[in-house]
C-alpha cells in the first residue's frame, strides 16, 4: 500500500464520479482490479443465494463439521469426485447427492448439514455470504506480501470460519471497541468549520462545508500505508501506535468494504487526531498534485472550488491537525463566530447539503437556538430586519457590487495578500526548531530562508544574533511562503505565564513589499495568539518600524504591567517599546472584509433614506449674518430624517453627591416588586444558552458592587448598565413571558426615579 494508492483510485475532492476503494491486498496484488474484485464477490453472492437448496447445502457442508455418531472430528465435507476445472456459471448445475461420502471421514454430505435442516432461507443465505467472504480472504492471505497485513487477513479468515461452524455472527475480539479516539476526525473537522468559518455569510460558509465533505469522504476511502512502508518513510515515529491503528483500520474499515459479513465503520467516525496526523501530509500533497494534473478534466463548476479554495482549506486545517493546543480537538470544544460560544453537537454528522446548516437532525427542545434564529423583540431605533436582509442581499451579490480595485484608495492594505492566500499563491506556517524531535528538511530550509530575509532586511542586527534566535527552540516564527520559498516572517517568543508575547524580528523581503504582506502576516499572528489565549504583544521598534507597528494597532501606551515583562523581554538600544492589546472577538484576517461590508451597508441605507426624503432644503444662510451656532433641531429637514433630540439632564459634578443619589435610586429599584428576576446574575442551569445570546450580561447585584467601588463616575454609566438589564431581558425572553413584563414595569419605575432625582428632564 504505497503512498500513491489513494491517488490511483481517484478522489472525491477531484470530482470523481464514483470512488473505487482498493480491495484487501491492494498493496501491490490487486491493483486496478480492486473494483472488479468487489463487484465479482457481489455477483457470486447473488448467484449462490438464488441456487437450489441442495446446492446451498453442498456449499455450506464444505465448511461444516461432521455430525455423525462416533465423535467424528472432520471439520468440512470434501467431495470424492471434485470437478477438474471450476464449473461454468452459465451451465445448469448438477443435482447434489446428499448421500455422497466425504473424502476425509467417509460420512455423507447429509451428516455434515443435519444442523441446517430446519434453518430458514434467510439464515442460510447469511451463512453463504460468510462462506464467500472466507474464500475471498483465503485468496488475499496467499496473495498479500506484507507480513502485518497478511496476519490480519488470516485472523479475520479464522474468525469467519469459526462463525460458520458455530452459526454465529462474526464478532471482533479486541481490547478496545470503536470509537478509538474522541473527538473523531469527523467531529474535529466539524469543530474546525465552526472555529474558523462560523462568521462567514451563509453562501461562503456553504462552500467551506462542501470542502469539508470532500475531505471527509477522501479519508473514508484512503488506503493507509503498511507499517513497514511507514517505518522506512518515518523511521523515528511511534511504530507500535501506527501499527495498532493500521490493524484497527483493516478490521473495521477496509476489509468490511468487501467482506460485508463484518461490521463496517467509517474511518472518520472511529479514529481521531492521531490517525489523521499520520496520513494528512502525504494525502494533502497527493491530492493537490492530482488536482493540478487533472485540472483540464475538471467540470467548470468544480474547478474554482478544487483549484482555489481546497488548497487554502487544507493549509488552514493542517495547522490545526498538527497543533498541540488546537481547541478543535477538545471534547468540550466551544467556538463562536465573534467571541460567543456555540455548543458542539457530539455524535452528529456534519451536514453538507445545499442548506446552510451544520447538522441534519432536528434540534431538540433543550438545545439553544443559534444567534440568528432567535426572534428578538423590536427595540426603538432598530432598522427593520427585512430592510437589513434586502441590503445584505445586494452586498453579498457579486453582480450587484463591483470589486474594489487593489490600487484604489479605498482598498484595504491586506486585500491583495488575502486574495493571493485564497488562491493558494502564498501560505502561512508557524515553525520552529526542536530539541526533542528531528525537524524535517522543509522546515530547516524555511528557517534558513527566514535567517536570510531577516539578515538582509535588518542590516544593523548582527547575523549571528539573528541566526541564534531563529534557530532557538524557545522562539517560533510565522513564515510567509510564496512559490515554495520564504519571503517574510515574524519571529516571536511566547511567555504564557506572563500573559504576553515578544516580537523579535519582523520583515518582508524588499521586492515583495507594498503588497499588504506585512499587515496580513501580523493579522495571522494575532489570530494565532488569540487561539493560544495570549492577548498582548510587546516589541522594541526601531525608527523605521514605528510607522508599521502603529498601523497594526501598536502604541507606546503599554497595557502589560511593567513587573510582568521586566527581565523577560530583550532590550534594544535606540529602539522604542511598543505594545498591542488583542481583542479575542475580532477575526483579524477577515476584519477588513467585515468593515468593508459594514461600510457598504451603511452607504446603501443612507442612499435609501435619501431617496425617501427626496425634498431638497435650502442651505443655511444664518452664519453669513454672524450667528456662531444654532440648535440641531433648527436645521431645516433634520426632524424629517427621524432624528430626535437626546434628553438632557443635570450631571452631578460632586462625586459624593452623585454616589448618594445613585445609591438611593438603586435601593428603590431593588425594593420594587418586579425586580426579583434581576437581583443576581443569570445561572446557566436555569437559562440554557443565555450566554450564547447575551454577550454583555448585567444584574442589580453587579451594579451594587460597581456602585460600591465608585465605578459610576457619571450618571450615563449608571443609566447604561440599568438599561442593559432591561434590553438583555427583552432580547432573550419572548414578549408574553413574565420576565419580559417585569422588565417593562421596572424600566418605567426606574425612569420615574431618575426624573425625580433631576438626572434627566421630565
């Protein structure tokens, strides 16, 4: 079973009409005849099951022990006059004589099949199916050259042989039964789709689901290399662990494809990250190579999906597969599109139909609804949902909105780089040296390339120093690869215990600059650190790099306490210490796309509003007459747009007086008969999915603590927190609920007290 075995069969990712898995023994014995062998077995079973009952008895007698008196030990009837050549299937079969003696024990065929006299036709057909599987495995045992594979085939042969003798169902005896690892490959890929792509629009998310479907389908029919072949290719790997998985794969996934007497499982449902790691690199390389070779044969509707999107999908998945801390392999994985949390639906199949849903089964009543499915109550000032959907349709429709030119002033800095990454022109990999395991040749070449880029672009930095840090196992480098060579990177060192990462070197080769690569590099680095829960960057920037770091969100205002980084970060003479605080809710690599869409939405809404107003008002001439300012509401047409003046009130400047006033109001609110639902934070057990819907919870107990700590320095802060309590309640609960009604009554009471205190106008 060479590495190329999977490619010879065809691949669902390449759009093959039908997948033809290799039969047992395909590691060099069956070759391209695997599909034909599988079909022949099915035809033989159908012919044998339609044979007369005496013919079936003859076949089963060959594998049945003798039941004659005298404790005969013969385990199978053998004909005294076997045919010199295999009988032709197109000629009528001769009548079977149950009185014909056995060549081994001389007892008749009838003595070997007495236990089958009262057996139903259905049971007899089941046993005949096992018989043909036994004969097929017997052939495989003799043809197979690999010792490990031959041993498995022989064990399965004996198991099926025993099942015929005992008229039982084949049961594999093993220390562990499927699944062998959790989460499974299928669940891991499902988590990956949630983790990386849940923020995308439904149309783009559907494309990702199609890619995931193709990938999972490919693994289910992938031919694993034998343990001996793997030892030659990866000599330092855990050979025993791979051999155990290879044996399980043969028994539960591969052989049952042809010997349907054995229970069959999908590879992606019973194996997990360990097996996926052992096949991913080779499989990815061969799939992409085959795609390039057969690109002219691909149907037009599949070409873009396979040649453009599939390489990027595999590249991103590869990082998660080989990561030791990727959250997609956690059994309690929770991932959200924008910082929220979505509960994983364990044990369910990834739904990759035309509908933009992740799971094919109906949702149970106890499961929380996704954020977009919840019917929220109307809030004053909200834009109608119908209008938003209508505008979004024009934003996401490629025909309705022209592409921004990459040279346009309105184009994002990383737009060109992002498009190149999507097309597979560039790749990003976090790499580093290791003292524990031998790095492969490709990583060593990339590290040397990074050392060259940094040395050339940072001439004032000693080359020996750059080399030492790039190859230091404590440092990692996010490398930018184009056409197989390194063109840039960011070398960094993580300090998880201190809560920050030090950026040491950052450079892109000179002939590849001004293409947005630097911005896209930094965005990838930010997402990598969010995944590892480190939300602060520190770096010493020289005079030429300060401008770049400012554009990436760095400033001289350091958020990390000095005690956390003194003695850890390297100090450079003549450089400026800069820091950047990350927001875990932001998908940085797609941030400019999101902002662009938001701008387009606002632009469309403004255009629609302008079209509705239509009337053109005369300009203001009062300023020519010496008037310095006028109230907003006096501008002609301003009220027609829907604008309303904000209620004004007295802001108490004395902190003690403000504290006393707010304390009195809060006590009145807490004493109100409708305040009971809001006294303490909502418990997860009482409101499933509450914190997936409500991102900024608030309650009266928290407000009391904030008031006590003098958090409310203005009335607006206090009123905002109180209003959040009512808004959250109405957002989570339906209008007919008791909680919803309590929120409305308590809100009315609260504003009455606020007005009485003179904090807003009556």
